[in-house]
C-alpha cells in the first residue's frame, strides 16, 4: 500500500510503537493546528524561563497547578503526590519512602536512637537497616542502584553493577488464548503467589524483612507479560497481611493506553496500592502515596529539581484534551480492533506469530525467534512504522492516544505485507 509523504509522517507519529517520554508531547504537536492556542499559552508561561528548585523554593502557585494536573488523576485512595524528574528517580525515592515508613512503623512513637544516628553514617545497622523489596522476574523498574536491584529483564542493564540481596518472585507466564487455558493460568498464578509468600517468610528469617513489594500491572520491558485482576488483588492482600507496602509501578502503563488512565483500575479495587509511580506519558515523573507514607521530616525525600513544573502545565492541557475528546474510549475501540487484527494475522501466520495479547492499545505479539523479530521490525520501519521489541521475542505496540480505528487498519495492512514477505 502506497502512502504520500503526509501519510508516512502521520504513521511515524501515530504508530509510536515504543514507549517514550515524548509520546504525548508528539501528540500535542500532531494536533497543534486544532489546539495551538492552548499550547502557545502554556509555552509563553514564565515557568519555562525560570525553572525553580522545587524542594526549596517552589512557585507560589505550585500547589494549585499540581491540583489541576497530577492530583486531578490521583489513583483511588491517594491525595498526595511527590514530583520527580524521571521514572528511575520516581521509583528510587518511592523505595526510600517505603523504607522510612517501615522503620517508623517498627519504632512506633519512639524517636531514632543515638545508635541509629551514628551507624547510618557508616552504612551499618541499625541506622541503615537490612530491609528488602520483593520484585518479580521479568520486571523493569529503572537503572539507579535500588531500582536496578528490582530490575530483571535484560542482562545489559545489570552486568557488573553491585546489587542487594532482595527476593525475586516468578511472574505468571500465562497461556493464550486466555479462555482456552483458564484452569492452567489460575494454577500458574497460584504457584507464583505461593512463592511470594514463601519468599517473604524466608527473607524475614534471614533478617532482611520485606518492607515493600513492587510490581508492574503489565511487565512491559520484560515482554508485555500480563496477569489477571485476581492475581493483583491477591498480591495486594499478601502485602497487607505481611505488613509490607504495595508499590504499583505505572511508569510505562499509566497515561491511558490500556483504556483506563491507570492500568491498575482494571483490577476494580478501591484500595489498589500504597504507592503508584509514574513518568513517560505523564510528561513528568513522581509517585502518588497514601498519607501514612508521607516522610516524617523534610529533606528525607529531596533533590535539587524535584521535577519540572513546566511539565505540569503541559500535562494539565493534555488532560483537558483527553477528557474533551474522550480519548480513553477511543483507545478502547482502537485496542479491540488492533487485537482482533493481530488474532487474524496470527491465524494466517501461525509459524511466525503467537500469543497475541493486550489491554487497550497496549498490545504485543510473540515472534517465532529473535532473528525474525528483528527482520520484521526493520521491514516495518522501511514502510514508515516504528515497532518496538520487548522480552526475548515479542513485538510491542504503543500507539498514541489519538490512534483511531482507521489508523489500525492502515497499520494492519502494512504489517500483513511485511509478514507476507517472510512467508
């Protein structure tokens, strides 16, 4: 199928099939003719000229701007947000908040002892307690030291970097189509949940209590690995049972691409988490938290910038357009069409494609081997479509929120042509 330059550029823009921080910014540019006045008024704002050190001298109107942007989409049960600059620093500081909360809970009303104060300066217990965070095989939470200890998706991320002795649980490996493997998938999830509990007990016995559990609603970098709402609800209950904080990492899944603004909303819970971290499509980084995880003293969670208030201004405008244009409903419709098309192509090319899966437009499909996957991505790129790999042999699809059903059909035609070349 031939496209003129305009269509090719639109495909490169709309079918942004990898997660980037630029996704919604690109979307603003793509729709600038329609929404240019709002964008221009934001750019003129003095916030873009004078970037404040938010931890020390936040602008007077900063609380109001946070309320208009981030707090307007706060997850259920949360009314506090801590801004940061990126996904890694969001998760790293969320981990610190969980550790601080856990130790304060252990102390009760008692202040830190002199021994706590002296030993922390030489990296020794009890001031630097031997606590841990449980994560899952296949996860990706960032590249800073704490985050890297909970990242288990690619060797290149971790090689030669010292790490912590923290527990790593198996993440369910579901079989598809889901309706044909209900019993097997339920057994797989039960196995993983049992292992989570066993690890929490084991690490407590080792003297390294699990202060928190961190999990992605969909393991994106690790291969677009899904689990059922029941799995996550059970995991939340396990965390509560053992006195551990429950941290949902929505850095890649947040922002609407699953058909809901937060992927964890699909679990149907009023109390889904203690901490929810975000970045990428939210244009700024940070994490929401329950009141009890608010640090007890200033400067315990701190860096120079603590995020960028200019991104909150952009986000407020983006959220207005999402609501005004009903883009989450659009994502749901487009996602159904995309997944239906992937199922059909999977039926046509069973030797190449398998395990098509997704939620909203947050979709993926497995390829028979890594070499074929790379060939598909290169051929698609030559036709104006950028595809992203994840896991051992998956291709992930990450369209922008304005990706409509007719864009789905344009993409599926191109993808079908690429697959036909390999048959």
